């Protein structure tokens, strides 16, 4: 028979021991206590991690480990394109901004949609706040934050080398309240504080992946006289002006502008000094790799004078490829002291290719003269070993410069002058004197011609000896030894 006695307790039920009931009661108490402890740790202004358990059109429900779920406005979790890309099970980190009536409300940043808490609460908790930059003012910017006017110094609006001051006006950013006083009449903000935290996280990840030699894509952030700053995934690197292109770059903005997307090579990484050196030209084709195919010896090409030096003029044949016209090839038959007597930077000229050394990145050039046939000096080809007549142009301690046929100039070094190592050369040679020299060496690439008079003396002595031997063999009489010596002294 079924027993319907309501007074019978669980202790009287078959199979139910009194100890089991007591354990259930203790477990329920512990569960309740645990739930209470979880709720107690969820304090307003605290930072907390949670897991998304439900998604609606306006709100995201987050499990934070307590008895109750927390909520966060959906619009706070939209990406920069306004898209919601999170799903159930994803983790979120946010701040507790309200615990009213058992509802725990979270915020990634303090906005009007997320919370109506006072600005002082955001200051106390460090919760990021959203603000609109209204205008520039002395020392920084006026910013509207949750309906109140605040101030952000220039130094706190962004990371260094980030852009011009007026570029921030009219834009919304996330700030942290660094100072709150005078009942809200004095509010000081910092955006840089948040950016540095984000960059520290990014740098930690990039340290594990980036290495010198890698090619990466970045965005030009700022242009300076010495180069361009490029963002490569959260950190900035510098492309020096010398690494922007293979050719000479006078103005960086002629090649790059803020907002441009560029592919660069990482040249050096110094995380301790926060320096990343980049190169744009090293990902471009080096024109010197194929220069021998485009420029043949004796060919005549057009170019632009880009630099004048004491020893000659550099002529740009194409972007990244320059050749040198030595000063000895500029005077058109006359001695000049500096290339500026003939050329100016920016001049368009025609030059003749004398030599091409792709490995050494050198091209020897000669200026092509377009004078009339009457005024032009006949072309003379000099050869090594040839004896020619010349005129002394100038005398130095180390040798004598001699004007040669065809408008060339050669150096008669002191070591190649007969008895040249003794005495003052300026007492032995005068400008305008005619001299006979032997051409020892012609260095076309460097535009140098080495001369000698000592070799002429050697030639003369050898010639005399041959004449003596030939006369002896023929039986001819050369007179007495005294006659020979007397004749020699006369000479």
C-alpha cells in the first residue's frame, strides 16, 4: 500500500541514508557560497576576461565565471570596417562599468552607448574612453569625452613621427584619462598611452617572426628630409634616403608620399634601441646587373650632369647608372682647373663610353665636343710605348703635367724623370717648355696617362750601344778611346 504521509521525511525513504541528505545540504551550501564569492570579485572598474555564450542584435552575453552572465554592447566589438567577426566561444577582455540590479555590464572602452558612468569613474579605473578631437589649441587639442571638454597634449595624441598636427582634427580616437580634477573642469587625456601598450604587444609578436633579409609590405606614415617612416604591421621602420631608389634622390616626396603602400627589405633590427632599418631599392632590380648589355665601348649616349668634383663630372646615363668624365677629358684640348669651367649640374650632354666595369660599378666617359671642323682639333690616338712631343702645363712637387696631342694631359711622375729625384723640378721645368716623353700607360677608366723621360735616356743608351757593336763588326774605325770619351762629354 502506498504511503502518503506528508510528514515522512527523506530519512524515512528506503535507500536514502541520513548521511546522504546531509552531504547534499552541505554541497548546496558550498555551491551557494562559491557563487557568492564569484559575484563578490566582480567589482565595478575591474578588468575581467570572459567567453561569449550568446549573440543578439544589440547585446553580447559573456560568461565571466559567476552565477550571472555579463553583457556588452555589440557595437563595441565591431572592427574598423564596422563588421562583427566574433562568435560563440571567443574570449573577450573588458572592464566592469556597472553592477546594478544584478546585471553586470561590460565595456571595452567607455562610450555613450556602453555606459553612462561618470568620467571620474573612467579616470579611477583606467577604462579607455572614446573622444572626438574638435580643434587645435595651445599645446595640444580640445577633445569631447562623454559630453565633457578635455585636453590632449600634442605629445600624447600619437606615437612619434606619426603625422602633421592638423591631421587629427575631426577624428574619433580612444583615450585614457590621465588627470581628473576641479570636478571635471580639468581633464587631461592620452592616446599615446594606449598605443604604446598595443605596440608593446605587437613588438613581442614581431620579435618572434621578423628577421633581417625579410621582405615585408608596409604603409608610408611620414616623410622627412632624411627618409621615410613606414609602418610594417604595428611598428615603424625607416627607409633612409639612400635606400629609397638606385638613383640619386634629392627629395623623398618625389618618390613616396604618406599613405603609399611599399614593399621593403629589412636591413637591420635593433629592438633595444627601437630602430628598424628598411630598404626599398633592394627589392627593385639593380640596373648595374645588366649595364654591360646596354652600354658598349665607343658608343655615344646622352646623359645629365648630376655632380661636379675636383677630379671630374658624374653624368647620369639612366636612373641608378652614372659614369665619370675625368677632368682630363673635359678641356677639349686645354687645361682646366675644375669641371665647373666647362659644365654645370643639370646640363644635358653627349658622352662617349670609354670603359664599362659592372662589378666595380664604374663607367669611364669622354665628353663629346660639337665644335666646327675648323675649330676642332684633329683626333689623335695615343698608344702605350709611343714617343710624342708635349708642352709643360704645370709643375708639382710630385711631377710635371704635360699637354699631349689631341687635347690629352699626362703626368710625368718624378720617378720617371731623368735624374728627377734630385733638385727642384720647378727650376728644371717651366710652363710652356716643349718636352719629349714616352707614354708608359693609358688608364682609360680613370682618365690617367703616365709618361716617362727616363725611358728615353735608356733607349738612347741602348741605341748607342747597338751602333757601337754594329760598327765594330763592320771594321769601321771610331777613333781612339780618348776621342770617344771627348765626344761623349761634349754631348
